[in-house]
């Protein structure tokens, strides 16, 4: 898979006249991890929803390479190579783990046999093969989070958008997640956008950071650059240890 770029250009989103995002622009390259951070209610999930078609931007454009995908349905955007996870785990609890992961490949048009084979191979890669035949609802929270990420990867994306993947994880689980995510850009030739309030995870995992507050970009750049910006410290980092 050749290098590609996901470009968000001056995207704004309004709800009932209130502007939740205000002309946010960013890019993600395959092969890198971009952290999207900011206070609660700053518009981070709204931006992911705008990228993946769950909400329609009022202005701006979302592009993969030179192709604009802003007006496409969520399913067509996924088929273009953008998959995501959600703040709240959305597994099919009554289906097995294999069936949960296979569902993504089935949606892309694979046969049932090929989809299940792909699912089992991914579960091996992520040390989840022992859970393949278990009902997803029987897993602990950390394993559910990991299965959701594997399910997103079953779509063979160019870009993976993760909305608080470490939420509810303990330190050991968070460290294991970091190790898993860190190798994905190189091993699977994809770009990752990750939202999380676990600042230890974000600072160690991400190549670059993009910070929004009240729907507007207030900082972007390398981890070292962003963590020292006065506006970022005031809006977010300065209080992250006590009230993320």
C-alpha cells in the first residue's frame, strides 16, 4: 500500500446553530500516529464523526489524497479506507469474537469463509486467538477494547481513528495497548488518529499532536512543541493529571 494522506480542510460542524467545530484543519499520513487532544467537550469526537460520515460538516472538506469524501455515507467512507472505534464499546455481545471481527470483512464483500479466516489470523496477531469462540459479551473491558480495534483492522484500512481506546483500562492494559498500536503504522502501512485522556499513553505513542479547545485548533506539532505551548498548558495539559 503506497503512502496516502488524509486531509481535513477547515471543517466546521454546527448543531442547532451552535458551532461545535470551527474551521479545523489537519493531515494524517500513512505511517504516523497523530494524537488529538483537548478538554472534554472540545469537539474531538465530533471531528471523528465528521471524518467518518456520522455527521455532515457545514463547511470544509475531508479528502483522501486528491479525492474528496465529505458527502459520502459512512459505509462508503469505510470502503475508501477509513475505519474507527467508538468511545463506548460497540461489540455484538451475543456473537463470538470471530464473528464480530468477521463482520467487517463481510461488509467489504469477502465470503463468509474468507472473512472468518481473516478474523482468526488477526486474532492470532493480537494474541486474542484463545477468545475466538467466546461470546464477545463475556470478555473483560480491556479485551473488548482490543477486539474492537481488531475488528476495525479487518477492514484493511489506510487510516484508523481511535476514540479513547484506553478508556477504563488499568496501567498494565494501557501499556499493552501502547505496544500494540505503536507497531501498526509500519506493520500495516496505515495512519492512526487517536483520542485519549491518558496523557502518558498519548505522549509516548504519538509522533505529532493536534490540540483543540471549544472547537478550535489551539496548537499542533511535535509532542515536545505542543506540551510547552502556553495556550495548551492553560486549556488542557496543566490540569490533565488531576482532571483529565
